[in-house]
């Protein structure tokens, strides 16, 4: 095995999200999120499943935290459920906050740093009923929710992430319709982009006012977007547009204080700039302490129509396609492209003002089988993580200020529109018994975390 050692203090963690693992969706005052409502609609989620019981993390968090400690993890990235803390987006619910206090206390007792994300897609359904993220007011409601959460947990939490992957919330949720709330309204999607960013900026200010020494960041999902035919002007233009919609429409306002001009122009037919009010970009571009990068694969795009693919999440681009190439694929159908992680990290490093980076998600769904001995030897997943850690290390050697890695996911969980069919966990969850079984990837990752170095897969 090559000698790949990570910088001293590199943070090794694992990630989950509230709706994907907690279960207990109707206890202690929690009310519906957009995902509870979306799952009830026939045909939206594979198997017709929902966030119940998920991995029952709400009731089993003590066991899960102890397991993380055994694995030697030093940080846990989880999300806080808005509909627990402010059910229906309204009054503060102490019982909801108390759950997160217990979780955070347990983490601290095990010397695991809590890394909460305030929004991982579970908008209170009542707020959706008055427009959701297409409504500017939702950004202010988010700041209220952030204020209540920071007031309750600020004495125990020092690192806050405002949002996870706003691209998914805006484009999959409001244009593609394949995530909650299932809308296929491009105009609403572009409004949502701006309001999610505004919500991030308002919450950042709220957190800093309440807790001046807090570290604040946001997590984006990033992919190299590559034209299938690099000599075809149509493919090149689709790649430009999609890169703009995937990456630059978030990175530029956050880190440069302006939206990319070409994308603003592309989105004019959908009324984008009408949502941007004086002063908004100053709020959105408040300095950050870190940026979270979620990476899974590369996207190859073409301007050639690929049949009736349904409503496009790519506003204004109907015919982008992602043809399969000659590469291994995961159970999600995603190509395994570790080099793309190096590309993404270098891109942020080179094109934007420098700030500490963390890989806040990376991992893979594969089918897992118990061997005769009752173990799960998930060689594919272990190899996936190893190859991506190598790619991350290459970026560090090239000068990228990468400070940590969170594998997705600690536990098998509810994979959104895919239901429970796809397993990303390094720990297997039997959804009938809720028995947890660390897979080979967990045992291997534990050694990596303890050694702060890549170790041989065995
Ligand atoms: O499960 C999701 C997670 O909620 C957000 N990032 C991508 C993961 C895998 O699809």
C-alpha cells in the first residue's frame, strides 16, 4: 500500500441527515415536512416507503454514538429537523430541541465533534403550503429557526452548516419534481435558488450575532461537468450552462458576492433577477469559515435529445444527457470517478477566494450480502472510499486546504426517491430488527481514521 498520510488534525467523520435516519416522525411535537407529504403520494418513492422507521436513530442515537466512538470517528455530521424545532415553521418546540441537546451531549461525552447542518431538505410542510422556497418569506422563517437552534445549542456546538446541497432543494424539488415538494415549475426553482441562498446568508448573520466565535459554512454538491464531445459547440454550451446551474450559481454569490452574468442571462426568461433585491448579495456573501464539498461522480453532458426524460431539473435545458461510459458504476448507476474529486477541489481552490474545505459527503451505494460468517465484506464500497481518499490526498499535495472527510453514510438509510433500496452505509441496518452490523468498509475506515493514513484493505 502506498504511503498516504493525511495532515495532522485532519478530521475523520461520518454523515447522516435527519429525515434519512431518525424515524419517530410523529413524536415529541414534530409535524410534517415536505418529505412526509411527498412520500404519501403514490409513485414518488420506490417501494412507497417513507421516513419511518428509517434507522430509528431518534431512539437509538446513544448506541450509534457509542459505535462511532468505537470506530474512532472524531466528528459526526447530522442534520437538525426544522419541523421538530419549529413544527409547522411556527413556535419553538422545546421537546424537539431537547433531542438534539441529548444527541450533542452524547457526542461530546464520546469526544466526537458535533457538526450539525440546519437544513437537509425537510422544510415544514406548512411553509410549503404558502409557497415554500419560492416564497421569499421562507428565508426569514429559516433565520428564525436558526436563531432558536443556536440559542439552544450554541453552548455545545462550535461548527454550523446552514444548508446541504441547495441545488437539490431548488432544482430537483421545484423544477424536476423528483424530490419534495415535487413541483415542476422552473420559475419557482430559480426563485428557490435565490431564497435558499438568502436564507443561508440570514442564518449566517443570526449565528454570528448569537455566537461570535462559531464557525459557519455551507455544503454544496459539486461535479465536473464535461461535454461528451469537446469539439461540439452545442455540447460545450450545455456543459457551460449546467456547470453554471450546478456550481457557479451558488459559488459566485457566496464567495464573490455576485451571480454569474451568463447564467443570469440564461435564466432571465424564468424571471430570476426579479428576486434579487438590493442588499441581498451582501447578506449572501458574508464571509464563511469553511465550505463543505459533497462529491459522488462526474457528469458527461450532451446537447443531443435523449428522448422523453420528463421535466428537466436543468432550467432552460431540456436535452442534457448523461450517457453511460466504460466505467464501473454504483448501485445508483453513478460512474466511479475518483479523479473528479481532485478536479472539484482544485477548481474551488483555484477559482475562488481560499477558504478551508471539508469533504462533507462521499460514498457509494452497493448491494450488500452477508457472507456465511455473518459479515458484510463490501469490497466495492471500501475500494470506492479508498480511491476517493487517494484523490483527496492528491488535492492536498497540490496545495488545497482540505481539512476533513465525512463518509456518506454512517448508516444505511432512506435514500430519498429511491426509498430504502439503496444502501450507502458503512454500517448495515436491518430495517426489521434495527440491528446494526459494521461492514468491512467501517472496519477499514476506522483504521484509516485512527492511523490518519490510508491503510491496506484487508
Ligand atoms: O443521500 C444523499 C444525501 O442526502 C445528500 N447527498 C447525496 C446522498 C446520496 O444520494
